[in-house]
């Protein structure tokens, strides 16, 4: 049984947990107007979002060593080519006695 669906489920769950943790962190921080704290909060929020986006992208990206689907071209089908030829018939003394139809195949 392939392990691919389980890895996909694990990655999706990890991405969801990371997104919920990031959203909870940003929602719970109060905005304050004094001493430039809004700028620090905005810088932290942007940095956190960037870090979260990188983490989710790394989790959902396929691994470099993952096997790729390979579809081989079907082998050519060789069929025997057969046809009918007329060949001369000779009697026991080597005299021409007529022709006969013979099936010849490759």
C-alpha cells in the first residue's frame, strides 16, 4: 500500500495547525498606540505571516526523491506477413509440369 495519501493528510493537518496557531497569536495581541508599538506589532505580524507561508509551502511541496509516474510507450506489435506466390512444379526428370500456389510467410 502506498504511503502517499497518509503523507498528504499529515501535511494538510500540520498546515492547518500552523495556520490556526498563527491566527490565534495575531488575534490575541492588543494594538497599542504608545511608543511606536503599532509599528513593532505590524512588523511582527508581517514577519509571522511570511514565516507561516514559508512553513506551509515547505510542508506541502513534494519531496525531491518522490517517484514520478512513467508511462512507457507500448511495444510495437509484429505480425507475420503472409502472401500467396505461384511457384513452378517440375517432375522427377526436371521437366516443367505447371505451377502451384504456395503460402509464404516471414
